[in-house]
C-alpha cells in the first residue's frame, strides 16, 4: 500500500549537523507563492495560453504540493478518466504529459535523439545539484553495465555469494541465533546490499572499506533528500534554495571522498596499462572498477572521472535493490502461506546450485514481480524529454521540450489488465507461465508492455539482470536461514510516496531469528 507519512520530513532532516533544513521547509509556502506570482505575471505579459501552462499561480502551487504528497491519487484520477487518451498534470517544473498504455511499444522505440530517457532521468534527479548531470556528458556508466557486468554475471556470482555470506555473519545480530530479536530491517539490509554490490563494483580491495561504504550509502540517501526538497520549489529558485540544503553540500563532498578512496588505485592501474606492466592480482579481479578502467576512452581515462562514475553506479547498486528486498521480506511476512513454496523451490535446486539456478526460481520470480507491482520504486515509467517534435501514431503531438511518460503504477493496478489488483497474489505470474520449467516470460527481469518496473524494449534498464540476481541471492539467503515476523499488534510497515518516488521507513522494526536448520544452498 502506498501512502505519504509526515515522518518523511524527519528522514529528510536526519543526519543534519551543521545546518537546519526545517527553516528552509517552513519558508516553502511563502517562497512558492511569491515566486509563482512572479512567474504567472511574466506569463500573463507574454500572453501564454491556459492550455499550455495550466492554471493560476495559486492552482499551480497547490497542484505541485498535491502531487508531492498524493502522486498516486493525482495520476490515478487522470488515468481512470482518460485511460485511452493522453492527459497532463501540473508540477512546479512544468506540465507532465502522461501517455496511454497503448503507446508503450511506440514510445519505447523512439530513438534517443528524438525522445531522450537519459535527460529525463537527469532532470528528475536534479543533475546539477546531485552530480547526476555527469550522465549527460558520458555514457560510461551505461557501457560498463551492457558490455561487462551483464555478460559476466556468471563470473560474478560466486564472488557475490561469498560476500553476501560474509556480510550476513558480520552484520546480522548474534541474538537472532538464540531466538527472536527485534531489528530495524531497513538499515540492516542497506548495509547488506551495499557490501554485496560493492564486491561487484569495487572488489575485495574496497568492498569492506568503511570509507567507501559510507560514500556509497550516504551518497544515495542524501541524493534523494536533495531531490525531494528542491523539487518542492520552482526550478528558478534551485540555485538559491540548494545553498540552504545540508544534503546538497554533503553530496558534493562524497565525490571528493570517492576520489580520495579510489584515486590512487585507479591511477596505478591506468599507469600499469599504459606502460605495459604486469597487472597485480587485485587488478585482475572481475569488478566494475577494473572494467571501467579497461573500457574508458579519451577524456574518460582519468582518476577523478572514473571515481565519479563508480559513485554514480552506487545509486543503481543500492537504492532500488534495497527497496525491492525490503518489500519482498515484508510481503512474505504478511503472507507466510507462500514461504513453504519458495523454500521448497530453493531446496529442489540446491543439490546442483549454480548461476543458472537463479533463473529457475519461477515462484520467487512471480512473488518478486507481485511485490514490485504493489510497491514500485517509481509510479511513472518510460520517462522521456522530447528533443524534437514527434507525432504518435494515434495523432498525439509531442512538442520539443515536452516531458512525457506513462502511468506505470496505474497500469499495473488496472483491473482490466490485472484481475483483483488490490489483492496480493504471490503466484499470479507463475500461474500464467505454463508447465515449461525453463520458461522465463514472467521472470523478474523480463519486461512487458504492462510490467514496466524496468522499462520496456531496447531502452529497458540495462542493469536489471544484475539487480535481479542480487535481489534473488539475498532473498534465498535470508529466507533459507532466518524467520521473520512483525511486532505483535503491528502489520506490514507502510511506504511513502513523495513526488513519484517510493521510500521505505528507516525506523520500522521487525522480529527475526535464525532457523534451527538453515538450508541456504550456498
């Protein structure tokens, strides 16, 4: 269930020591009203039409706050009213055009020189204020996933399994070995995910280095704090408001820290390659860091830029995987009737467990899909910023500069597509696959026109196969070795949706204990 909770402001302010966010937040209504009045007057002087720019400054201000706190309702109302037509809603940074589900195949096939998904991502994540504008200057982060990480998942699997096992032993409470103990699952899985993904990204040289882990974890956490706060303000105020946002300043510092931690390693390997020296053992380890150095070209081949790229990769390597793992554990705890099926499926593959075993966990695939359907990382999908005018086959004209997308959450909760969408059916997709044990049409990493968690078509998220592997690996480990239950009298922890992003509460607690006979196959 997606809800907005007032406690999110506590999350935004968490960790602030040198500045105080609350003052900036308290100024929000005054600044927005005055700012939007000025903007509205300018628009009136230019005689901008109502259909192009929306309503009065009061309505735009209210609409932006409404979307910030009730995005599911705003998008859902429009989707239900204009299911087969495009519609738009107001946001402080402009009008957002929502296209109907029938346009998904066409929208996903429009080339990036016409409809650019990277620019939409950079825009949404406030690139100039979070360091994500880097992705507009280089595609290195994209190439490393496509050319190296995905093709080498088989090589990475034993390293990831090893690190996951080590991290569980290091991080999980020893009290759970003796019986039920209460934990905050969010920070526990955050640390676990950071350690595991770091083994693939930076290798054994740094995956247990607390300096790097602090950079990777805190960069992601503070990035979203900055995004949520700044997007509450008109874009023309961002240069001023950002100066009063502590997470903005901390974010700049993480890139400096990344250069300090990784810089000498990167430079040494660059020098060894350029001088034809024999590479030491660490330089031969299968890691994204080593591969980045190998495939970097021209101006990309310098230590600061490569360290920056590694930091940006942590966004994909931690945030979305963490949210999906949390959702699966929470949903399994809320629906324990599925636990035996999943454990039995794992046990059936255990005697010959290897990388291929993960793709044969069809029931787990189905459960993960259902969990993501009800709690996706974002409620919008296929986001694009138009670089040139384009007219869709249905006659809808998309002007240059328009921000377009589809209502991913509304589509995946449409009763005409998914019967009884409000009901959690962990085997919904498994029932649809048929008897073929090797069928992967509904695998977690697969994309469909009505399943948009990873996008669709050629532009679907290139890191989805890595994410699927790590999430499955973690779930297999956790449910094979531990049992979970909610605090007596409490149910499944609720999520927040702020703007179009989903967040989980860092403070909710859950009970856990180690199983008497752990059965993890690795």
